[in-house]
DNA sequence: CTGAAAGCGCTTACAG
DNA sequence: CTGAAAGCGCTTACAG
């Protein structure tokens, strides 16, 4: 059997409560008592039983993280950061994959997953705001992402519109006048795609350049879509001197297509992306992009969630955080 | 307060034990009793308290997964698969990142992480076999990877050597005679790099082609290393008609360098990789590679671990599993 | 087939 | 500052 607090108490010649006090850093313990207990702990190799602690205290010191799938590079990187930040505050992260499916999101919000965690970091990809509000239970939930902007929720997100505006402005400041935008549909609005497209249009407006719908190449957010978009523009004879990919994967696909057709980047066409994934740094030429502040997103969301769990954050309306972005100027658009 | 088993027992007019029997699918319960209990459960919205169950039973129904970092694409994909497979058998996966650091690996093996999980899937990146053996405790551990091959351990891995031999043989069967190999050092032996290099050499031998050290381009396993390796060979004037990257990232970097220099893939130079990451499928041209059987690795390792936990696997020596690989022939080397 | 009792290892009021 | 008691919500022998 494992060593218990009772064994420690007996070895130290004190009561159970005193051992508990030492373990929980209770303030008013005589140094001598504390030392006796600590010696007994060391001697017996005692380790607290976390399950028993959870049962009694009602806290697990685990945070739930709900996202679509860890195999998506952005989420893999995010999960990694969140786990590191949580660990510094003494919490673990338990991940649940929703596959962006409504039923899975709902069961992550309501099912046994909630019991195992003191609070939730939730990326709503399928559920509507009202559904989330009515099924989130009574433990804290912090939303991650931009799909639901609602005073009822705590939310940590990135500056999609401003960052897209800044990176587009950078292309224009470099003398580019015909910036193709890859990955957006005209009808996008509230999601990442819509907000980034809107930032692009504002930058054009700022520079007094008319928006040309011919420069907009819609499509999925994958590498092949970026390549296809550029191929489409070239084959249609649409002139352009820069490409803004709404994410890095698109931008890299676009750049690849330009290069194999003998078009020089950045001399003939400048390319910029969004996300600053690892691959952007390693591409050749390296990719100019915008870093959406994933470190800050991780720190603020974990901080906010733990403050809610520990009652440190006053129970007002939802707190909304937008992480600062950083423009990463690299070879593809100097 | 939450609804407890006691409330259910009272509502159904039976004892606590009977409710427990129903919940645990005990065989010999009268259908009428079972139905009464199930109705009470539904009516009260009862959900079992997992923490209490764990405390009493000593089982958490969680599996620990120790790997270096979820932001590494291969590990993100692996974690995702493992979680899905475990879920089908009623287990969750709790991830711990070791950063390939000895101290972190040791504390994952010995610390509180073990308490929270019924068994461990462990990727040993820094610890030696003996250290793992002496600190693995008494709950089951299944190793993932090829660094430790030892009868004391359960191990699930891939056929590094055979798969490398097969993909090289495919290049040779296509008429290539000068296959550059990217990412290996001559002195590599037991790790992935060494095993894959050895497979490459065996394929050459099978075909009666002498190994030419000039075709070996060492370097890290990243995109830029692949590009640099190809650049080095070209600049040195070493002739070659194919490239085998010891992983896909290397192969993609190599292919990129060939394309921007105007060398046609596969007409002038064929390219093949190893791993079959998502990116390989989306590259243009799509990348010929070897899929190391991640699905099988996930299923076998989870299956073996759970069998050990539930006592279904006899306590003999360690079980060693090598997943079957699949050659994925795509455009870069048809 | 079902019941009454014990106990997993902690923390939490309540005293003193 | 410290102690004795209760109890978190289950499962597990033990009876019958």
C-alpha cells in the first residue's frame, strides 16, 4: 500500500490535521512542527493522493481544453503552449477533440469531461452562442477564438482585422499596388476569414486604392488552395504584384506556385501570410507574416480561467481580451 | 449538490449496492430491478462521480502519454490518433510534454502524473533503458519508438529499416542509379536515422549498386536542411537522379530547392520521403513516401496498454510490435 | 439476486 | 497553533 497522511502523522507524532496544514502551506505552524512533519514526509517518501484530495475538495487542478483536432498544426502549437503556461500555475491540461462537431462540443461542455476539470478553455467551432450559454454549466468557461463575441462570455482572441490591415499596409508601403487576396469569400464576415478580409480592404482604403474583386481568390485554407488561386489568377491574365494569403499555409502554397512558374519572390511578386507557423520561418524565401500573439493568448486565457476558478476575478460581465500582434517582416516581402 | 447514488437508490426503492450493480453491468440483476434503477437515474439526471469511483477502485480510466512536444507535427498527429483509439475503449489520454529532457521524462515516470493514469505510453527520447526500467513503477508502461529495444519492455514501433529499403528500391526500380540520401550521418546506428540509412544501403546492395558516400548529405531533420543538402550537392557538382529524404520535411525542402533551380521533379530528379505527414499529400508535385503505419501503431499500443491494465495480457516478457508500412507512390517518384 | 457495513485518503468545519 | 470527528461518493468483500 502507498504511504498515507496517517502514516506521516504517526511518524511525526502529530495529528492528521497538522500534516494537512503543512501540506497546504497553512500560515500558523510552529517551525519545529513543520520540520518534524517534513522530515517524516521525506523519510517515508509520502506523496499526496490526488484523487482523495479531489474528492474531498471538489477541485481537480485540471483545465479542460476543447479544440477540433491536435493534428491541425495551429492547435498542436496552441495546446503545447497552454500546457506549459498552465503548468507554471500548478494546473494540468486535459484535451478533448471535438472534430468541429456540434454533438462532440456539447458533450465536452456537459458530459463527464466537466467533472474531471475545474474549468474549460473552449474553441467554439460548431455551436451557436445561445447553445453554449445554456449548456456551459456552473464552472468557468473561457472561449478561445473569434466566432462568438458576446458579453456573457469570457473571450480571448487575436486582432484579426487590425493585423490583416497592418500586413496589407506593409505590402502597399513597399510600393505594391495590386495585392491579390487568397482564401476569402466576399460574403465572409464574422469569422477569421471575414475579419482578415475586412482588414485588407481597410488598408486599401487607407492608401486610396480601389478594391478590385478580380484580385480576390476564394478557396479553402490549405496549401493546394493557395497554389490553385495563384494559378487561376495567372492563367486568367489578372495582373498583380503581391499576394496576401489569409493564413500562412495559403501563402506558402501561393509562393510555391509562383516560384515553379519562374516568377521571382519578392522581386516580381511579394507574398505575405498570417499566423506565423513554424513553417513560415523555414520557407525559402522566408515568409513575411503576422504573428497573432499566441504566447499572449495562452497566458491571458490560462490566467483568466484560473482567476475565475480561484475566485480572483470579480463576477462581472465577460472579460474580452485581444492579443497584440507582431508584424514579422521576412524575405518574401521585405 | 449533485445527485448521488444514494438519491437514486432511494428513488428506486433499492439499496446502494443494487444501483452500483446496475451501473457496473453486473450480470445477475432482475430485469425489473434494472429498469426501476435506470428510470430513477434518468429521472434524477444522475451522473456517476468519477473521482469517487477512482478513489475507491484505484483506477482512473486515463492513459498517460509522454512525448516531447505537441507542436511537433508528427506528435500532434500521433496524439490525436491515440486519443481517438483510446476513447473507443472508454479511456481518456492525458498528455505530458517532456521536451526530450531527462528530468522531465523521469518525473513523468515517477511523479504525480502516474497517480492520475492507469498506464503510460512513453516515448523515451532522453532516458537510457536501465533508468526507465528502474523507475517505471508498478503500473504498465508501453514504449513508443525505436530507441530502446529490450526484452524487459513492451514496445510498439515502425519498420524503419524495411520501409526505407522499400522506398529506395522503388526509386531504383524506376531506373534511378544515383540516389542522394539526405539527413543521415555515417555514424548513426540505432535511432530512426541509422535504421533508415541502413535500409537505404541494403536496397542499393540488393540492386548491386555501390554505396557512394558523396551522395550522403547529413543535417538536421528540417525543411531548410533538405534544401541546403540539395544546394550543396548541386554546387559541388555531384551528379544524382533521385533524392531520398529520411523524413518528409527534409524531402520537401529538397524538392523545393530543386524546383526553384529549374530542375524538374520527377523528370530530372525523383524525390521520396518518409512519414507520410499531411503536407506530403498536398505538396506539388505530391510526395512519394512511406507511411509508417501510424494507425496501426496507435491501435496496437493502446490495445496492448489497456490489456496490461485490465490484466488481459499474460505477464510474460515484453511484447514487441512493428507496424506494417505502406509505400505511397505519388507524383514526385511515380 | 440484493442488503448493510466498511473504507479508499484526503479536507473541512468545529473546538479548544 | 493543534486535535478529534465527520464526510466527499463511490466500490468491495461479506452475508444471506
